[in-house]
C-alpha cells in the first residue's frame, strides 16, 4: 500500500516525486510510502530542446532531463520507489483506496497523481468520465485534460502537468507537479500549509 503513487515520469511526475521525497525528514512525512510509475516512452520531453528555461543551460535536451531527473531522484531520495517499464492500464477505487493495474502488476495507494501527457492517446480505464477537450491547446491538436479543480479530480485523486489543463511549457508542467506535491504535504500535515526548501 502506497501513501502516494505518481503515474508518469515526465516533468510534472518527476517534480512531484522530488518534492514529496524531499520531505522525508518531516515528522508528518517520514513514514509515508511514495512511488512513481516512471513510464516515459511517450513523454514530449523525448524530443524537446530547451533554450528558454530559467536554470537550465541553453541546449539542454528533454531526453537528458528525463534520465538525469530519475537519477536525481535515486541519488537524493532513494526511498521514493521507482517502477520502470510498466504502463498503467486501469485505475479503480474502493473503500477510499485506489487500485492501479499495469501491464505487469497491481498496486494499491491512498493517493494517486496522474501526470501523463495530454494527448488523446491517454487510455487509462477508469478515468473516462473526467476526459474533456483541453482548454488551453489548439483545437486541431485534439488534446485532452482531466477535469479538475486546482489539480484535484476527486478526493485523493490528483492530476498534474498538461493533463491538468495547463499549456505545454516545461516550467509550467514542472511547477504543476510541485504544486500537487505541496498540496499532498499540506494534507499529510493536518492542513497546515507546507513547502520544503533546502537552505545554505
């Protein structure tokens, strides 16, 4: 049983995992089990090139970020479990718990964060009722979003990144993942607004 399971290993998913992982020394988060199903094959980052992102060296590729982000998570927060080479097929809910079925296994989690891309190829069964035309993408691109209010689809079911209705911009998707992580940390901290910063 996970306390939080992130589905998607792109900008939003990895950012969410890094922020959740960084709270490991907080009393309210130290015993929480966090995982990420880091399926990245269809991530738009695979073909991205970044020259306009604050903090990234111009010429940084999205493919590099995908690999270095996973390594950063491994090096700094190894307690965040990375599940690789699995694709989520279905999500169902019963008794305030979610069951996530992949092509290889079945997982259970109290909280689920959907952070996959916003193409109409997203075919996770159990989410169909939330799929709507994307509000911030060109209509001819046929993009989708999961209807939500401030990243929350329903109790304990979150969406982050472009699938949350945001534009396809790296810093926006990454920030969306961090936003969701701080909302979850706030929930674990009995509703007290929470963020995690490292200081010199």
